[in-house]
C-alpha cells in the first residue's frame, strides 16, 4: 500500500530537509513529495510505503503527521493527455478526486474519500501491491 502523510512545517529554509532526513534515517523511501503554503506554515505531503515507521521517527523529532491516508499510485507514460485520460476514467466512474500529485518514475498519486471505488476503477493501472 501507499500512504500520503501530511506534515505541517514552518515555511523556512531547511524544513523539508529535516523531514526528508528523519524519514530516510528510518529507512523509509519518500516516493513523492509536494509542499503548499505561501505563508509562515506549509502543508507537506509525502508518499511513503510504510506510514507507521515514518510517523514514529517524525514524532521522535517533534514533527507531527496531521493526516494520513491510503492513496492509489498509477504508473503512466510521460506524454500529453495521460493525466487527462486517467482523471477522465475516474470521473466516468463518478469518483471525486481530492488529491493528485506526480511521483518519481512517471507515476501519479490519486486520493479520494472513496478509496475502494478508486482502487476498483483504476484496477490494473494501480501498482501491484495496491490492486484489490
């Protein structure tokens, strides 16, 4: 499974480096990250395969995961229209997406409040460990 963790961080130099170091020191790979927050605080989303290990080490360093959720990761081609096709497939199933970001190795991360239907809809496109 893949998990999106949200960590509230100070929007200052080194904040992302501290999170990345803590998670890597726990032996957990960060497969993707995105950060949003133009003010003093920012929301950092990280994609990890092992949420518990990452949460544990972050707590030890004083960084708190404010939310955690399972997401669907799809391998895709790096070409115009790929995201439109995938999002259209999900929309055609009547599923609302509330999270999308790009991961390493041409993968897209999808989140929805209906994760089971999302996994079912993306089916064979989802990475092997996430297929139902």
